[in-house]
């Protein structure tokens, strides 16, 4: 419970200041799932559900690759925000260069081991042969964008932590809008099919990498003569950074395990159900990335509070986040309740897929209630660079999901699968709420 009254907290962090950072991040992060949504919608206009299924599996594969290393953005944001709060230029430089080196090493490994990666993934999913073939086409094109994607993660995370709002929003939105426009052009005008979607995404990733370099040069203004190269390669400082990042990797690996189970079990119900689940998942992603934008804001303010050693700012961040989270949940549920049929039809004109999506749309309607708390608290913990609770939360939630899936799917089929998915997010909210109390005591807040 906060030690400050609302009026006292508003002096520390006003609604205007909070929303001034949070809303741009919500808008810009929402363009990320819109990119995947446009790809799904474009494929949904083709006459066979195999196209939606293939692009969905391909996108999930790259989520597996990139989300595992999503800590490159998340932890960079936290360290950058703390350096910004402390006013330390050297820490600011280290917050960028350490994860950037790691990003380049990882991206090269992704390219070198591209064949065993795709073979293992498709072998696990067990999709129909025609879907498998199209997914491989999509993957072989997009894997070459790995250096640009991971480098973009680091640059974007650093800019966000420094509250470079315009630069962060421009980078995300311009890259994702470019992807959407190229996808439509390559598929409908040039008739390139799945290859068109893949090339559109690759070109936008290359653009994003180039723009990241330009923006870092313009806004970073690093004095490289002051960069402590010994500390940059000091194994002890890298171990400290990796402790934070390994916890986030475990969190992401658990999340991807759940998503892959969701995809694989959905595929076992047939291509039409797999396609319907893919449509609903895209809608859920749009909601979740809006919430993730709020989590980014919470991460920045909590990181700044740690850097300043400000109890008042930290508590005000929690209160402000909860207040606007409730507003966002009500907004998302109202929008989907009144527009679900229209939104689903945007993604596909295949009647069997539409009817299945409508049959299961209730799970997307209630998802914000269950998903929002855990996601925004995740942002708070990342800004504080306290990630062990995030790791523990996700391991517990994965266990809950696995048990629920084994129990409910045999009884309820695809309904049981979506019910288990809700249980996954409910457990996240419960566990992180518990750890938040412990975090405040640890910080002396």
C-alpha cells in the first residue's frame, strides 16, 4: 500500500507526465503486432487456410528466436533508465555497448544454425506437408534479418530508457508501417504470395537496422574516449548483466513454450482450427502490445526511481500504472465486444475460419482482465532490474498452464486449450503481485 496520498503522488509523477511517455510507447509498440496482423490478413484473403497457417508458424518460429533474446531490449531499457536517473554518461554508454556486442554474436549464430533450427521446430509442430513447405520458404528469407532485428532491440531499448520518445516512436512506427505497405504491395500487386510477405518483412528489418544506427549516432552523442574498455569486457560485469538477462531468457523460453504448445495442439485439431486460433492470437497480440507499451512506461519510471533512489517516484509509478491499467482494460474489452465480428473478418474471408474464430472469441474478450496485471508488473520489475521474481513467476505459470492443458484439452478440446491459456496469465498476476510487496521491502520503499 502506498505511503503517499494521491495528491502527494501527483507532485512526484503527474498524469500528464506518465501518459506523455506511456501513450507514445503504447501506439508505437502496437504497430509491431499490426505488422503480423497485416501479414495474417493478407494471407487470409488467399483461397486456402494453409497460407494463414504457414505465415503464423513462420512468425511463431521467429518469435522463438527473437523473443528468447528480447532481454536485449528490456534489460537495456532498465539499465539505460537507471543511468539516465543517475545522470551517469559512462553507465549510459555501457548500457548500450555491452548488449550490442552480445546481439551481434547471437545473430551470427542464428544464421549459421538456420537449418537445424527450422528442422527441429517444424518437426515438433507436425503441421500438414503443404504448410510445412510454405513455412520453410518464409523462414529461409527472413533469417538473414537477424543482425538488424537484434541490433534494433538494443538501440530501441537504450533510446526508451533515455526517454527519447520521438526517436523511439519514429523508429518502431516507420519500420512497421513500411512492412505493412510492402506486404500488401508484394502479395496483391506483385502476386508473390508467402515470399512477398517474407521479403516485405526483411526489407523493413534492414531499414530498421539502418535507422537504429542513424538515431544512435544522433542521440547517443557518446564520447568514446571515456568508454571504459576494460569494464566493457570485464567478465564480472558481464556476469552481473547476464544474471539479469538469463532470468529474462528463462521467462521468454517459458512464454514461447506455452505459445508453441498452443500452436501444436491447435494444429492437431486441423488446419482450419489452427488458422482460427492464429487469427485470434493476432487480435490478442494487438491488445498485449498496447499493454506492453504501458509496461514500457512503468519500466522507465521505476528504473528512474531506482537511479534516483526515490521512494516517492517508485510508489507513484505503481499507483499511476494500476489506475491507467484499469482504464485500458475496460477500453480493450469494450472495443472487442462491439467489434469482434468486424475485426475477425478483416483477417480472413474464409467462412469456416470466421465461424471457428467467432466460436472461441470469448477467450479474447476476457483476456485483458487476466493478462494486464502480470504484464505491467513485469515492466516494473525489469525497470528495477530485479528479474529473479520474473523468472520464478514464469516457471510457476508454465507449470500451471501445463497441468491445466493436460486436464482441460481432453475434456473441452480447443476450448480447454484457451482455458488453460487464461490460467497461465492469472497465475502470473498472482505471483508478481506477491513479489511486488517483497521488492518494496528489499528497496526500503
